[in-house]
C-alpha cells in the first residue's frame, strides 16, 4: 500500500478481505447451512466453536488492559458483558452452551474443552496471542471480521432451521442478538482504525491483521472438515460422534 487511503477507501479494502477470505466461503459452512452435515458433524462444529467463543472475552479483557483511553475502554467492555452476561446464566457463552446441550453434548465436557481438535486449540491460542502481543491498532483491527458476521448468521439460522430437526429457534438463541451487537462493535473498531492508521504502513498492517483473523477462522473449519468429513481422520482424544 503506497498511498494513504481515505477512511472510506480503507473500509472498502477491509470489506474486500471479507469478500475473498471470510469463512462463509469454506466448504464446511456450505455443508452446514445446506443441511448436508450429520448430527455428529454439527456437534463437532458446536463443540469446537465453543472453544473460540469462550476465549473471546479473554482476548477482549487483554485488549482493555492495554487501552489508555477511558472512553474506548468503556465502549469495549460491553463486549465482555455481551459474552459473560451480568451474572451467571446470561450472555453469549451461556447461550452457546445451551446450543451444545441441545445437541446432546455434556455441559461439563464442553466447558472443559474435552474433545477439541488440536488445530482448534492452536488457532484460538494464536488469536489470543496476536491480540495480546501485536500493536493495539492491529489487535483492534483483527476484530473486524464482525463486518461480515451478520450476513453469515442470517444464512446459518435460516439454513439450520430448514434442514435439521434436532435444532430449534430456541437452541439457536445465541444468534438472535449477535447481528446488532456486531454492528455496534464494528462502529467502535472502524472509528479507531480510521483515527489511528496514520500512514500507508499502518493501513497495510490493519489489512494484514484482518487477513490473519480470517485465516484463524478458516483454519478451524479446515480442521473440522479434515476430521469429520474428508478424509475423516479424527485425531486421538478428539470428539467421536456416535454411530448413526
């Protein structure tokens, strides 16, 4: 990137990253949303995705600890509330646990991350490490996959309700509030990026951070597809679906 982009042009560049690299393009998601997954595959997806969900407030807390601006901290801490709730039994993590329970997964196993694919664990840990260690601008930019999540959520809920008799609108309750939360979070992150990416090198780093986050999500689906679809090599210790 040799010339400084306007905020509008930078946002367009970021959206182009999603158009090319967001994980809604992955074959596993096409399979999930079109009803071609077995129940075991849906269970494996929900279980492994919980590992990611559970680490979102951990990475956000590490971000808040690095913020000098009280206004930015106040805006960002809403993400912790969204996922953890104000008290037990609330928040996005609890709603994802209920999804897992509705799929006949044991809550204790899900909470303990039993059966998680090694690649899921490595990808999630890499993301948390990135947010903790990279400059604040890049760490914030990596959250901008939320630019693309409302559309995939819409397709996911519609597809899963249409094709799977073992899910319900109630069990998919995690997704009810996420689109609006994501839009609010994007406003905060985009405003920060626009205000603090002062040079072409800064803007290139922002784009690279978003590409990295897309790679994390893609790698998680690669692992699921390899283990549970084709060639079907489930690593030792990973979740084993019940025989159909």
